[in-house]
C-alpha cells in the first residue's frame, strides 16, 4: 500500500526527497540523480530518521549503478553523510555487490514499510485504551519508508479505536517533535499536544503520561539504545514515575557488533542549531556550544523493544540475540 506521507519517491531515474527542513510550512521535493546528491540530502537533513536514511542511501547506490558510476566511491560518500543511525551502514552493506541494485533498493524500501506495519500491530497491543502516549523526536512516516516506527505504533493503536492521545516533545534543537511529529498527527486527526522538552518531568509528576514510545538510531547487542538527544532524560523520568518506556525499531537498527552503548558514535552537529533557529539568533557571539544530536538510553530503562519479529521485554544480550538469530 502506498504510504500517505512519502519522504522518498523513487521515480526510476530520479529520487525525489521530501525537504523536511521546510516542514510543516512547505511540501517540496528535492530531486537527486546520483549518490553524491543523495549524500548531501542526508547530511543536510533534507531526509532524516534512521530507516529513511537507509532507504535513501540504497536508492543513491541504485542511481549511481544506473548511470554507470563508481559504486565504491559512491558508497564512501554515502557512508560519510551521518554517523549514528546504523540503518545507513546496514543498507550500504546489503547493497554491496548485488546484481540488481534497483531491485534491491526497492526491496529495502518495501520491507521497511512492511516492518513498520507489523511493529504497529505488535506495539498497539502494549498501548492501553485511552492512553496518553508521549513521544520524542520524529519516528514517524517521515523518518522511514512510511507509516513509522513509534508513530506507526501510535497510528495502529488509534486505528484500532483505542482512543489514545499523543504528547509530542518539541525536541530541541532541531524541533523534529514540533515540526514533524505534530504535523503527522494533525494530518490524520490523531489528538496531539505539543510540549517543550523541559515540561516532561512536570507532566509525568502530574500523572498526565501513561506510556512513552520512541524510535532508535542504533541498538547495541545489550539493548542500549541511541536515539535523538533528550531521549535518555525522558527514559530516566519515565522510570522515576513508573511509566513504561518503549522503543520501536526494525531489526535493521540493531548493531550486534557493538556490545554496549558506549561504542555508538554520537554525531555532533553545527553550533548554529543551538545558537538560534533558521534566521533567528538568540545567543551571544562568543559563547561556546555543545550540540550532540543523540544520546544513549541504557537497556535497563527500556520496558520493551518492539520489532517486526516480535516484542523483546526487558531487553538484554540474550533476549536480543535469540530474537535476531
Ligand atoms: O537527527 P534525526 O532527525 O535523523 O534523528 C531521528 C531520530 O532520532 C529518530 O527517533 C530515529 O531515527 C528513529 S526514526 C524511525
């Protein structure tokens, strides 16, 4: 089934990429005709979200193969675009040496869509009737081939008539929660409330949150999970308030080569994103800035990880290895 929100449109000889930098104000697609243009789209956040980045990279190699380009060089350029989401490297590995790159890229895209639907069905079972579900960043249709991981679970729970509502955290500094998750939910008339990140503790303390569900960029062999900066804070607060904290991610987000979260590379992004937003600057010249784009939530804070193969409750090395084997 064609997804309602399409972050990527494969047109055979062109990849059209929805420019997520302009959302929610403008719906504009950027055309990419080779791997270098796709790498730029990933690096510049035109397309973002772990599974979407993986799909885009696969299509980038398919474009390059079609034009008879240098696939080794193309893979290098794509691999250098962003460091944290393992789906990018997973997709590049899977594309390496395949006989029909275009067919493989389309398979990666279609499998991601199917995985999201399956996670939606499995995850919806964890969400209670009438639950107020918090999410952080955007793990929605925009961040995947379509439908979404965490927002896929929310979509499925909503479609099942569970009468849920969503709290989306703004997600400073890049505002994926405010610009993208809120937009996706409003489009589909799923009740959604926007809060700033520093309101999370208060809302939990006031018993206004029943569950948290987020996506992931890379999950280590022991279940430690890298996701958008601020996720760790939300997980700590959820534990403090006895609120279940769920992660939804396809198996392509697991990195069994990494034993725990300390080895996950964390992208450091430009200072401008913290100093201001778009044309507006609010901090003084000369101030030092840190801008880590992701953090790691230890497995012990995660109630369950929802994958397309099943739900891993209280994830650890053994339960993850057994599900992925
Ligand atoms: O920097 P981004 O916007 O690419 O970060 C995205 C996230 O952290 C998402 O939560 C994650 O990729 C999961 S998307 C299904």
